[in-house]
C-alpha cells in the first residue's frame, strides 16, 4: 500500500469509511455495543494535511515502470518532499461508522495484499479518544502511531505518524467539523 493509499485509508477510518475511495470496503461493526466516539452523526467536513519524507518507490514497482515514468515519479516525489499537502472533503457519517472497534478492525485489515494482517495495539480508548499503534509485517513493513480525539461532539482531530521500511515516513493531521445532521448533497 503506497503512502497516498494509506493516507486516504486513515482519513476514511477516522470518519468511518465514508469518503469515496474505491479500494476501501465498508465492514460490519464488530460489536454493536462497543463504545462509539461521542460525536454527532451527519455531514462532516474533513481537512487533511499530509507530509512525507524520505519516500522511495518499491523496487517491484520501479521494475514495472518505464524510465520516463520512473523519472516523472521521482520528480513528483521530490516536489512534495517535506512540504505539507492539504485537501478538504465532506463526508456523511452514520452512528455505526463511529464504532472504535470498527476503526481498529479496519486498521488490522488495512492491507488486503498481504497474507499476514496488521497487528493493532490499543494504548487507550474512551468515548472521546483512541490511541493505538499499528504494526504491518509487509512487505514493506510499517509502523504507525495514531491518535483520534473528539474535542467536542462537533469537532475531531487526528494525528498519525507512519514509517515504512525502505520507503520513508509520513505524517497526517486531520481536523473534522460537523456541518449538519442532514447529508443531502454529499457524494459518497
């Protein structure tokens, strides 16, 4: 899973898999009685800022590219190196999407391409905050430290730091604000 896929997957995980992204599937809530985040369901605006450093293409990917494609990829990577990239999107979040157990399960099942699933260690869990570490054996192997916090019932923040063996590091900051109980007009 490349860094951009990881960032999109974690944005989706935080808000419950509702931002459109074709490689992420909705999963059933593992435990309907699990403590959800204490935030309002409905329309949310999520602002995601990512920054990468030391990113390299996997040798497997590089062998599948033409020299021109490799050069273009290197140029794009160098242009973004160490610079923040911000995007904003609206999402519709349901009550089921707010289950912390669901978020944990999605992080364990993050990489569908590997036979061995990621391991997630929950460091703390409450209705307002979830802190966890994720270890994915890969290849490439990666470690992630992730914190999601409901500051109020109408705002959340999240911070994640990921390190991938031989591929580099990425940092993600997410700020979410509740817009309304009505999701009309939001494309999912």
